[in-house]
C-alpha cells in the first residue's frame, strides 16, 4: 500500500513550486516550498524538509527566515512528542526573533515555548510566557488568544491553582462568546470539568 498521502498531481504542484522558486533564486519562496512539502508529505521526511528550510534561510542570511525555520523544526519535534528537542529549536527561534519586526512570529514562538515548557513540567515558566502572549493576541488574533487562555488554564490546573484555572476557563468561554468564536468552547468546558 502506498504510504504517500499526496496524489501525483499534488506532488507535481509542489515540485513546480520549488523549481520555480529555485530558478528565481527566491529564498523566501524556496523556504515556503520546503514548508509545503513538510506539511503535505510523509511524516518520515518532515525533519529533512525542516533542515532544508534552515539551510536555505541560513545561506540567505535572513535572520527572521532562519528563526521561522527553527520554529518549524521545533513544531515537527513537538508533533513527534520529542519535547526536549522541540524546546531546543524554540529557544533558537526565540533568540533570533526576539527583536524581529514580525511581532506575530515572535509571539507565536513564545507560545510554542510555553507549550514545550508545559509538557516538560516547567509550569511557572510556561505561565509567564502565556501571560506575555495574551495581551498581544487579544485584540487581533482571536484563535491564538483563546488557545493561549486554554493553555494558561491547563498550567494553573497542574500547579493546583484551581481557582485561577477556573477563572481562566470562565474568561475563555466569555471571550469566545464576545468574539463569536466557539471552536474552543469544548476545551474550556473539559478543562473546567477536570478542574
């Protein structure tokens, strides 16, 4: 049985996209092409594509692109449940993106750092990172904002700070209603049930 999730047509599109980006020597699009392969290809090649992203960005000496590529590799490791390795790449990304003009990418990295810290049981550090993210995401990025609230509540629960966890779950449901975005409602309700 073929384990490749892509059709021949999809593989063809990915190949054409990458070849065009290489012909035009467009570093950003080459990195995007590898990222497309990473997201649409087989799991066993994701780290290879992430390494190709990092190499391309490094050769271009584009700090934001390098940081973004490190973040992507960290996300791959996170998906493989290799949280220590994910944390290493998130830290590299954070170091490169801390002064980036791409503020969203900076806070996305902080959020992922918080996720790794949570799974490694560094709850106080995760809480600190999530609190930094909340103010940034609140007005312009509803889904990341709700995700951050949920993650913060999970941390409080693990720290046995049940009152704060409950407050966050209540706030999450209230904010979801205010924004008319209910995709996270069941997560807040489940978290409150566990709490």
